[in-house]
């Protein structure tokens, strides 16, 4: 937000899903039905919220404890810092996600109209054809921060409580490496050891059919090399 009105520029938009006067995501979803009271379900929704916050166009803001998936009611301002952070899987995942945004320009697109400027384009959405997410709470986009092929990214999110199968239009043929999902981060060297030989890498001419998005899931893919 700008001082007096909503700003069109994406770099002036603040994205968040938790704040001091709102329940945390895990606390909130536990009030929405028996199917969401289990720890696994609450953590998955919490991760999805943080994932969406970090990849959305604009500036991400996280509230204290969100990097640990803390379950807390609104207006609580104290936090017991977890011990042994190197063994805290949620924190390590959140840390890796933040590092991805810092490292890759395709995850921090900005400008007045990125789509008009050719930096951003939708590939999934409820308003598109059924095979591209029509009628479902799924969104996906591709980014092009510059003319370098290896900076191209694809981001996909499924907010439905069930799996959704879609077709994906990758903007370039080649090998697309999965850098992140809801469960883990696997960056390229020197951060991690990801490569085009990893089993999660997608090899495509551009069109990739029948991609199944698990319930409450998110993915980040990055172009890495040509098919040759």
C-alpha cells in the first residue's frame, strides 16, 4: 500500500497472511472443521500460506513465529523461541524458501504492469479453461525478469483441499528443475545439489499434460538447460 491509495506498482504492495490482530494460519484453520484439526493438516495450510506470501508479486511480510508455523490466537505478542533450529524442519524449509527469493530475480518481479512488460504471464487460474485450472482455486504463472533463459521461473499453487490435475504451458522447452514445494527446498549448487538428473525435474517441449497438484500445495520450477 502507498500512503493514500492502493498502488499499481507491484513493488509497493505488501503481501501477508498473518499479523498481530489475526489468528495464525494453523490456529485459524483448526476452527474450520474436523478435517483440519490434525497437526499435519494445520502445518500444511501454514506452509501454503507462507509459500504464497513469498512467491506473490509484491513485498512479503511475515509475522513473528510464522517461520516456525506457530499456532497462536490473535493479539498474542509473546513467542517461545524454539531450540535447536538446525533440527527444526519447518524453520529450515522457511529459511530455504526465503533464500530462493533472495537468489532468483524471477521470484521478485516488480514494476507497474509486469504482464504488459512481458515479465509475467498466467498459466493457471479459475478464469481459464478447465484444463488450465478453470473453476478451481488454483493459480500459476511464469516469470521472465530478463532475457536470460536460466532466469525463467514457473510458480504453481493449489488452494483446494483436494488434488487437482491440470495442463501446464512451460514458456520454454527444456529441463525444468523443481526448486521447492510445500515439503522441501532443493536449490542448485552451491546451496544444495539439485540438477537436471534429479527425479523431480520435468523434461518438456513446452506443453506438459496431466500434472497433478496435491491438495494445499505449491511448486517452484526453474528452467535449467535445453533438451539437447
